[in-house]
């Protein structure tokens, strides 16, 4: 039998072994923390902590945003340090935009081996871009735009294999574009616009199959545009404007089936515009102004149904503008081409030989016309024209005298009102319609005109829609109005039509386009007369402007509030759901006050016509998802459309499908960007320049807009809630007018 002391010693040895094992485990855990093999949720690795200290040391922080970065490193990875996110004790995100930071970016940035995103945009950071960035194998996003960086772009950036987006816009970077910059097979966005870059466009930029957005505008790039774009089949947006590029347009560029934005304005490009450009059916924006293009505008351009922004002004183009383009775009898109014709009334085209009158049969004896014969023929033609003009003027004079006599025979009340220039009261009918026949009904407002004045006015087509055609009409006395000629086959019968249109004519609100009159012609034509808005639609205001006409945040917010006030009045005061609210149906007066148009028109139309309007809105990207089943507009579908327009104001993008990545519509694209924590890429670059001041307003408005486009109708706010939140985000400095018709554009005759 073993002695007891031995058993006790054995038990003691076992306890010591267990204790030593526990100590060993504790030590190994401590070593693992320092060697990055595990993480307790708080402690940052020693290497990353040292890099963070160096990063902070080289920055200038006048506003104290980096005060939370303490000297111990405690809390760096638990959310305590501003702008830092970690995974397993390693820094994966440094995100410090709009902080007023100065100084420079340390070369020790290359120590963050797990860093995925570096976002320092909208600061005052100077110096060069660190070459050590290529040591970051996991870097996916580099956002350094709107700073004061100088020097060249490091060629080594192309060594980051996972880079998806590079945005270095609006700095003072110089030198050539490194051909290796696009080496990453995952790079889909590259923006180096608004710098001082020079040299040619590297051929490698046309060979990358992953790029979707390439922005090289506003630099000093020179030489021709490379002719090898067939590999860049994913490319959706290419901006090369405001450079020194020369040569002609390469045909391979027009084989890109996904291309939606192509801006080449303000260069030295020449040659003809290739007919192959019509093959790019997805093209939405085409800017070719201020170059040296010659020849005719290809007819194929007029067949691009998605094209909503177009400019070929100030080139050497000649010939007739394709009718589809002339009707769709303002004359400013074509001016500056001395031999171009047919884009407005002041530039008529000479008749082609096929349109000229047939020549007389040849006589047996031909005689060459003498100079005397030619003079007599010309004089005879001028005499005929003069006689015709005199006859027309005489007819107009007789008609005016006849109308004056009819006015004298009118009742005392009517005569008194006419003498004072007071328009007929709401619903008052001008039964005869003058010599034209028909029936003109005036509603309250500043304009006085007869049916003859309206029908004899100079008309200019402004646009077409499912409901009909809109004209700008200028009358003899200078009054300008917008006239919508409704398609006859889609309107209700006359009795029902008159009941509904008389109700619409009584609606007055500062943010609703006023219906001033309507005309029913003897052959069934129906005309609606509205105030003319000089700035046109919000869609044109946003997307068809030049690069030198920015729209600030205050103006955009003013428009958003105006739309919401108008929509709130429709929903709450007159029980009307718009059903077709788009940026094309939001018009702007000379002070950029928003006025909703086309409200209530569904009440004048057949059910089939209204269904077609809803389908069209869907094609444009404004339709709420539930409308595919309901087929009927509600206040919630209007709120969805309003949310899309607010996103349009925030992003500067058109909402049609295909505008953004992978063909999704604008709300889906914005939601996907926000989900990936790239929120700052959502906003229009013009707005980001003031982001240090308005950053919170932008983010809160974005949040509200996404709330409006929630796929679930019940989750969307009401119009009054939207207006309340907009007022909280940016309080009005001026009290809006309370008058029913405040803000309406006065006629020139006022």
C-alpha cells in the first residue's frame, strides 16, 4: 500500500499542471490579441493603432472632430472613434467627409492591411496622394474628391486588385493619366474630372470590361479619342467635356449598347457626326456643343426615344434639323451653327427640289431669260405678296371693327367690364367665338382675349404627351399662354367634359398651374389655356442646362417644398389625386417657383386614356409598384412619385430605368448605394461642393425621399407630414404667399 504523502503529492502535481495550463492559455490569448489572431471587440491591433496615430498627426483638425482618438487606442474599434470601423481588431473603414480637415494623408496609410474604404472627400486636405495605397490588398473604395490634392496620380493605384470606385474629382492633380489606373477587374467607377490632368486618354481605359462610369471632364486632356471601345461593353456614362481633344468620333463608341450619357462638349473635335450614333438606343444625354463638327445632323438621332438631353450648339453643322429633334428640344440646343435650319421659326429651311412646284412643260422654242425678264418676274412676285399682305391686314381690321361693334351692343355690365379691362368672371362664356365659331370660356385671371385672338396666335410646339400637344401661343398684343390641344378621341363627351373642366378652372393655389380658359371648337377640338411658365419644366431645368448654370441647394429645396404644397392642396382641399406626377409636369416660373401641371386632367379623359397615362409614368420611372395591379392613382402613389422627383433633385439623375447600375430605376439604385454605405456617391456633385454646410440637410432629405418611395404604400408619409419634415430640415426664410393665385406669372399686358 502506497503511503498517503505520495497520493497527496500526485494530487498537488495535477493541480499545478492545471494551473500552469490555465496560465499558458491566458498568455497565449494575450499574445493572440497583440498578433491580430483574435479580437475582443475593443482592442485595436498595435500596427493599426500606430498607423492611426500617424494619420491623425499629419492632419489639421481645426474643428476638433478627432478628439475621440485617444492616446491609448481604447475604443477605436468599438465605435468610440469618429469615422472608424473595424473587424477583428483591424481598421476596415476610415470615413471622415465634410470635417474641414487640412494637412495631408500620411504615407503610413499603407499599414492598414484590412482597409476597405478611405473616404475623406469635401475637406481641405493638400499634398500628394500617398503611393503606399497600393499596399492595401482589400481597398475597394477611394473617395478623395473636393480637396486640395496636387501632384500626379500614383500609377501604383492600379495594383489594388479589389478597387471598385476611385473618385479624385475637383482637386489640383496634374500630369498624365496612368494607363495602369484601371487595372482592377472590379473597377466600375472612375472620376478624375475637374483637375489639371494632361496628355492623351490611355488605350487601357477603353479595354476594361468592368467600367460603368468614366468621368474625365474639365481637364487638359488632348489628342484623339481612342477607337477601341468594343471591350468596354459595360460603360454607361462617359464624360469628356471641357478638354482639348481633337479628331473625329470613333465608330466603336457607338457599339456600346448600355451607354446612356455621352458628353463631349467644349473640345476641338471635328468631322461628321456618325450615323451609327443612332444604334445606341439607351442614350439619354448627348452633349456635342462647342466643337468643330460639320455636315448634317443624322436622322438616326431623331429616332432615339430615350434621348432627353441634347446639345449640338456652336459647331459648323449644316442642313435641316431632323423634325423629331426640332420639336423635342429648345433652339438653344442648335444655335451657333450658321448653316443649320429648321429648328425654330426664325431659321426656316429652303424647300427641297422634291417640294418645289413642278416645272412647266417645255415649249418648242426655248429662250434664255434676260436680266430685264428676271427683274420683271421678281417685281411681279413682290407685288403679289404685297397685295396678299394688304388683303390680310384689311380682313383683320374689318374683323376688329366688327368685334368692337358687337362689344358696344353688349349689355351695360359687360360693356363696363370690357372698358375697364376686367376679364369675364369664372364660367362666363363667349358664346360666338368671334368669326371662328365655337365656344370660349374664361376663368378668373389677368388675361383678356377672344377666340379669334387665340386661334390666330403664333404657335410653337413645346411638347407632346398621351393627353395631347402643348403649344406656346403668342397673341398679337404680346400675351403669351400655354395651350394644350387635347386629343379628341380620348376625351369624354361635351356635356360631361364641361362639368369637369369648369370645376378645374376654379382651382387656385400658388403651386398649381392655373387653368385660365378653355375653347370648344365647332369641329370637336378642345383647347385648354394655362399660364405660360418661362423656365419650362423641372426636367428641362435639371437635365438640359449647360455646365455653367449650376442649381444650388436652396433652389432645389424651394422646388421640393413648392411641389409638396401643391400636392397637399390637391389631396386635402379638392380631393384630386394627380396620377401622373413627373418632373416634366412640374413647371417653373421666372423665380423658380414650382407649379404642378396636368392635375385633374384624368377627369376629362376616358378610362382607356388614363390607363395609358399610368403605363407611361411607369416607363419613365415615376410609377408606384402597386399601380401595376390597382390601375388607379391614390394619394400614396402620388407620394411615391413626389419621392422620385426629390431623389431627382438630390442626385441630378433622370429616374428612367437604366440610368443607374444594372438597369434598375432611380429609387432602387439609391437604396443599393446607401445599403453599401456609399451614401455620399448618391448626391449631385454640384451639391457636394457645399456639403460641409448642408451635409445634414442632404442626408435628412435623402432619408425622407426614401421613406416616400417605400414599396409598401401604408409605410409612406402623407403630404402634410412631408411638408412638415422639409420645413424642419430647412426652415423657410420667407413666408410663402397665402393668396389663392400668388406667384402666378402675370401676362405681358398686366
